[in-house]
C-alpha cells in the first residue's frame, strides 16, 4: 500500500514530462496532422485514452508541490509552442503565396486560421487545469486569448496589408460584375473581427476604413463615366449600385459597415452631382415633370431623400414648374381677352377648369411620385398661392371661382351627376384654400347662393349644403354662418308657406300668392323701391302682413319686391304663353295689357319707378330674346322718349318662357368687403389690446396679421384702423413713446 502511494506521487521532472509526454505525444502529433491537411472539427485526432493520458500528465505537473509545480513553465511553453508554430510554419507558408493572386493568399490564410483554431482548441483541452487555477489566480490571459493574441502578433500584423489588399481586390472584382468566392471573403472578414479581441477595432481599422476609401475611389471613377448619361439612366445605375452594396454587406461584411458604406456611395454618386443631374436640360427634374415620367420621378425622390436636404432643390424645381404652368394658364386667359377679343365676364369655366386640372395633376404627382412628402405639399401650396392670387381682367379669381360654383349648383348650368358635382366642389374648395381674399369669395358666393335659392334655380339642396359644409371645414363656422342661415330660412319658410296657403284658401283671390320670409342679417341687402302694385297684389300682401303680425308680433316686415318672381299668363292671338318673370316685370306687363300704349314717362309715373330701374326693366321686355313688348322707335337702347305697347305679333316655339332681367343691385362687391374688413381689423385690434393692455406698434401689427385668416391686409391698412380707434378713444399713444399703444377701458 505504501509502495503504491509512493509510485502515485512520483515527481515528474519538467523536461521529462514536456519532451517525453506532452511534446512528443500531443504537440508534435498535432502539428503533423495540421500540416498534413486535417480539416477542422475532425473528432478522431486524439482518442479518449490518448487525450486522458496527456491531460493527466499536465494535471500532475501542475499539482506537484513546490518546487516541482510546473504551472508557470507549462503556461510559458504553451505560448512558445504556438509562437514557434506560427513563425516557423504559418507565416512562411503565407508569404510563399504572395504574388500568386489575392484568392490564393486568402485561401491559404483561411486554412491557416482554421488550423490555428484547431491547435488552440486542443491545447486548451490538454492544459485545462492551467486555465482553471493558474491563469485565474494570476490574472493572466486565458489559453484561448493567449493563442489568439499570438496569431494576431505573429501572423495578422505581418500579413494584414497584403490580405486587406486582396479582400478589396475581390470586392472591386465583384463590383465590376465578376464572380468571386463570397464565402472566402466572409471567412476572412470574420478573422478580422476576431482580431479585435472582442471589439471591432481591428475590423474597422484594417478593413472598413480602407474599404470606405477604396469605395470612394471606385465610385468617383464610375460617377465620371456615368455623368454623361441622361439623368434617369444615371439614377438607375446609382440605385443598382446602392442595392448591390446592401447585398454586399449582408453577404460578407459586418452590419455596422452598411450605413457608412452607403453614405460614401451617396456622397459620390448623388450629393456631388445633384445640381448637375437635376438641371440637365432634356432629362433633368423639370423635363421629367413636364413629360410626366412618373417612374423616373419616384426613383429620383427615393434616391435624393437619402441625402440631408437632398429633396429641397427638387421641391424648388417642382414649385417653379407648377408656377410656370399656372402662369401659362393665366397668360392664355389674358390672350383670349386682349388678342382674341373675348368679352371679359365673371364667368370663365375654361380658365377655372384648367386650374383644377393643373392642381389635380400635380396633387397626384405629390401623392404618387413624392409619397405625399410635406416638402412637396408645401411646394404645391406655395405655387398655387402665387398663381391663384394673380388676377387678369376686370374680375378677380375669387369671383371666377364663385361663378364656376354657381354654374355647377344652379339648374341650367353644368350638366353633371351627383358624384361629379361633389368631385368638382371638392376640387374648387382645394383651389379656394389658396386664395388670399377668402372673404371676397364668401361675399360673392353668398350673393349667388341667394339668387339660386330665391329664384328656385338650385339643382339640389343637398349639393348646396355639401358645398357650405366643405367651406366650413376649410374656414370655420364664422365663415359660413350666414349661408347656413339662408338655407335655414328656406327650410322654416316652407312650413310657414303651407300654413299661409290654408289662410289664402279662405280668400277669393285671382292670383296664386306665396311669400318667402328672410332674416335680414343672413341675406345680401337689396334695393326696395316703393313700386305701385296691382290691386290684387296689394290685397294679398295686406292679408299676409295681417297673418304674419298675428304670429310674430315683434318682427318687422320689409318687402323686397325686386327679388320676387311671377308667372304671367299671356294670350297673343290664338296662342297662350306662361311668362316666367320678376315681380317688377309682371307689374309692367299688367300696366300694358289690354292693348294700351304708354310713353316711358307715363309708365314710370304709373309704376312709381325711377329711370335707373325703368330702363333695365323695359329693356328686358322689349330688347331681349323674347320681345313681348314693342318699343317705338325700334332700337336696342331704352330712351325716355320711347313708348311701349304689348307686341301683337309675338310668337315663340315654347309655351313656358323665362325672360331674364339685369340685376338692379350693384355687382361690385369690393366696397362691401372693404367695409367688412375694416370692421374685422378693428375687432382684432381691440381683442388684442384688451388682453395685452399695452403693446408696441410693430408687435400689434404682427399679431393682427396673424389673427386674420380670411384676407391679408396691407400693414398700412391696419395702421389706418389703429388711427381710427385712437380717434374714437379705444386706444391712446403712450406719453413716453409714440410707438407704444395703451388700451382704454
């Protein structure tokens, strides 16, 4: 028993254990197998018994008591063994491959790296006890780390310049369309990553940085080759290059390289030549927009959106193109009025339709080609703000747009289905949003709406409500409150009319008489002359007044006869006609019935109307398309010396005839709008000053301009209103500083 213990505890001398056991049975055999071409992962390199014997020898040599504990010496010889193998075998083998081509060198490096990993793995297994105790207690690099550092120091540092050059050469070959071994490149890149000892330091310094420099040089040459192509062709090549670089990163580079690599390509292929590409005469951005090259525009947007502020110049060109095309539409209208001799009217559907089509086209471009990007929405808006506020001729674009709406919404205008009406209203409201003078549009629209409603010429109440709702969304309740009030009046009025009809059935009347009651604040103001009515009309009006006063004692009735309408039954020879006329026309026809001939003056006295009303009234009946009254002498102008009688020879193919009459009210809305603007500016000034109490002049001007959304007044106009408020003692100038205002409660 004692003999066995002594034998078990036999001291293994260092040289004996190293030379006879470890070197001979493990290291030499391992090197022979590696040099013989053994592949990684071969499990039969060392059998279990061999491995255990070698491991046990190492274990025993490390656990012997001092001075025979060989842990330090074995750790040192482990390092020396790897170093010797690398310097004597691996490095010469790699240097032999220099000059034989990049792939040959990289394949050799790949194999040597695999062999090194095998050696490192087995040595770590044999010397496991060192790692577990000696390395840990002495805070030394682990065996794996030591082996890796040795490879880095003795192989990598000596060969990295040649191997990096070889890697970059293969990458350039692939860029030029050649087939390369991507797996080989990937394995070499992984080697570089491992050389960072847990970081990407070596990869970045020795592969990534040279690669970025190489990439810049490569695409600089490509840019010079491609720049003579058309812009679309160049951008196709640039997009392919970017896609290939992404694929390259995915195939064998570290993912952290992608953003840096793409940035270099973007700088060289896009940023440096953006202006040249966009401004090419026949294929630049302007040409693509004018020729509707949707696919090319989408590619341009995709590529330049990669650059910081890369879309700004495209958006500017986009704005300029729209502005030019809008001004071209305006110029064509101007040419029609000046050179073409076309009469200037407030109705120009051709112009408005052209503007709608232009807006629809480029709104589509923004949505489809520019992905609805805010920069291009702003460019579209800025262009149309500029174009839509350029007026040509006597009528503003606000009036032309309102009249276009009138054509759509009144019977006898544009013949459109319900969906087409809604579509057109949507488009006109989009154009309306660009107007600076929204209040002018509102005033004109309200007057035209009133005519449609009072003359029962509106195609659909639903369409009217729809348009008002769209304006309300755009500008708010304040903007549409009067229009909504007008529609409400008619809705309430229909119920009142039914009640009054029951009252009229109790009266023996020769005429059918109906009244529409309007609320003064909602409707436009109209002329209301004291005309002499027929006995029957007066009788019916008195009945209505009596009935109305009983129902609404605190309301005051004012008759607006200029807005009334009538259907007059006219018998000429054997034919009977229903004449659809205004109330004033009906009274004039009644005065001339029975074959009477009256002079202008006699008729004027009988009707109690002034010349300025009589002339358009008689012109409509005697000089229009349907001349139911004969004028003597015959002409197309009404004079105070004329005389009138019913036309005994009147004939028409239609039984129902509408005889229009020129409006007696002023068609100039500017004065009314200016008055409303003055009130709005003053209200804004008072609101601001009431809240702030004291304010400097320029700041007050700025805040007022910011508050007013329906029009953009000149600062001098605001200043004028400030002066008016000072005169009326709402404000005062500061005694210390005349540019500061104080609010007077």
